[in-house]
């Protein structure tokens, strides 16, 4: 079990969770009653396009 105890590690984990959430949304799932991962990612990262395009862009950005 890994502990994320620094702000950088917590943010990196959060970004990976958002990516996985968007992947689930692409498959038709809804993860919460609030905002979608898609809308959060678009706002925070300034990405534009369809869910698939935003997913591809974020995945590329996180794997650098």
C-alpha cells in the first residue's frame, strides 16, 4: 500500500483518478451526482473537444 502524503503526490493521484473517471464516462457510466470528470478536466486543464479527444489529450499529458 502506498501513502500519498505530499501535495504533489496527492495531485498526481487525483489526476489519474480523473482520467480513469473519464474513461468510465466514455463507456457510459456516471460516477457522481455532481459534475462529471469530463467537465472538471476541461475546466482545470483547458482542454477542448469531445470526451474521447479530451481523454486522449489528458492521457498524453500525464504520460510525459
